[in-house]
C-alpha cells in the first residue's frame, strides 16, 4: 500500500495501524513533504535539541511510527542519501515523540505545507 503520508499529513493513521496488524507494508510517498519540505517550529526545535536536521527527525519519526512503514525518500545526491540513512540509526525519546505527534494531531498553527 502506498499513499501520501508524513509527519504533517496523517490521514492514514488508522489505515497504517490496520495494515500493521495484518503485516502489510505501507510506503509513504512525500515522506519529507514533497516539493515543499516539511516546516514546523516543533520539528526545528526537536532537530536542534538532537543536533540533527529537521528532515532526519521527520524520517526517524516515520520509522518509529510503525514497523510496517517502508521509507523510500527520494534524493538526487549522495550527500542527501547519506543524511537520510543516518535517520535509521537515530532514536526519538518519549518527549520528542509527543512533541512531533502534536504536529499532525492538532494541526500545529505554524506548519507550512
């Protein structure tokens, strides 16, 4: 299954959970926002605290979201590929997860799509 999904666009939350119960993979497209990268004060704050980039935090959040999510973030450079790969080694703590979950859950007012 593939659909538009990322830290901000969370319409498929229930579907992802249902697919996970059935061991069916879900591939989010535009995991980093697509042509307009994800922007949010909360995302920036968490990234600064973890001393990483907002895009790495967004990918790490997706990896933590559900075990059935398979990420294929597009890139045209080796440098961005290497940056994206770092996200798989990162972990978000409960505080970071809570802050980031609020972005999609409450429609954080400062989110730019």
